[in-house]
């Protein structure tokens, strides 16, 4: 039981660290998406795909000149798309482990097989014939239950964090896909101008 608990704790820590790395990458990709969205707003107004009201200008900004380097813009879109695909692979891998772990927990109600708890109870039932110091065994079992409770807390935190990360990635993915579609429409519009 100690080995299974230690194993589970190490795996939870490892996968929590993977989620932290994914969290950082999501934040970076969200940050990189803002200028793409802003450039798309401007290009869509220029191509008359959208009304100028989508731009954050007031009547004093009518003479403002805006320039967008289209090559940099498309490089940014391609870069973003490639990185979100790479991140998708990492998220999928972590999501599979997350689901497998919690399905196992749901089925077994823990990572420790119930039969192992029963084996300990057999020792207590037959304490006179057992060659074990029952007081030490009881103390060890209580200490183990405390460790078990800590690992359960780590698992609960991991569960909550995982839900947040997977939802954040899904939101980023949806937002990114919308941008890529908008970029395709803008690209067609610019091609028609040539």
C-alpha cells in the first residue's frame, strides 16, 4: 500500500508539472493571438468584410495611418497554428492520463486494492498468533492514513487544476480556429485585390 501510494503521488506530481507547462504555453499562445486578432480587425475593415465600428477608434483618429506587414502577419498566424497543434498533442496525452487515472479511481474508489486493507484486518483479528507488534502496526497504519489523506488532497487539487487547464485549452483552440478562418477569408480578399 505504501508503494502504491508513493507511486501515485509521484505520478500526480509529474502530471501536475506537465499541466503547469501546458498552462504556461496556453498563456503564451493567448498573448500571441491578441495582435493577430487586432490585425484581422483592421484588415477586415480595409477589405469591407466588417464595418469600421469594430475598430477602437473615435472621430479624432480618422487620419491615423495604420500599416500591417502582411508577411509578418501570415508568419505569425502560421507560427501560432503550428504551436497550437504541438500543444494539442501534449494536452491530448495529459488528458488521456487524467481520464485513465480518475476512471481507475472511480472504479476502485482509490489506487489501493480493497483486498490489501482486508489483509491488515486479518492481522488485527489474529493478533495473538501474529508475530507483529500490534501497537507499532496500529501507529504505522495511522501515520499511513495521514499520508494517504495528503495524497488525496494532491489528487483533488490535480483534478481541479486539470479541469481548468483543459477548459482553457479548449477555449483557446476555439478562438484560434476562428482566427485562422478569418485569416483565410482575408487572404482570399487580398488575393482578389491583386
